[in-house]
C-alpha cells in the first residue's frame, strides 16, 4: 500500500507541473496580447468540461480570447500575467470592446442578412 501512495504522489506532482507549464504558456500569450495592445484587462468564465474562457480586451479596444483546459489554470495564467481581471463581462469593461465589420459578419451577419463567413 505504501508503494501506491508513492505512485499517486508522483502522478500528482507530474500533473501539477504540467498545469504549471500550461499556465505559464497562457500567461505568456496574455502578456504578449497586452504588450501589443497597450495593456489589457480580462475576464475568466467557466465553460464546462471544456475548461475556462479567458476574454481579453486591449486598451485599444481589440479583443481576443483563449480557452484553458481548467478554470484553475486560467486563473493562474491571468494572475501571472498581471492583468486586471473582472468578475463579469459587462458595463464599462464590455464597453471597451471595439467591433468592426468582421465581428458583425461573424456574430450577427447571418441573422441580419449579411454574408455568411
């Protein structure tokens, strides 16, 4: 039984190290986005078994998102990147997003008669 515990601890340590590496990669991407757009703010949303969505909004209004495999990894990544994180995507934060023709075509174009992308 002692051997099983050692194997479990080794597996847990490997999983923790893997999660740490993933969070570091996400943090690097978030930091690059922030640098390219004069800073950034974000919001983390749980999306079920798929993980968590990190929505980023640059100071210039450009937005993007990343999907992390777990909520914990997403939280760790935004913390490591040092960006401001909002609880919800609404109000003043949502108002910072600048949309263009691409977004209108992709999000609402089909419903309002635009071309399908």
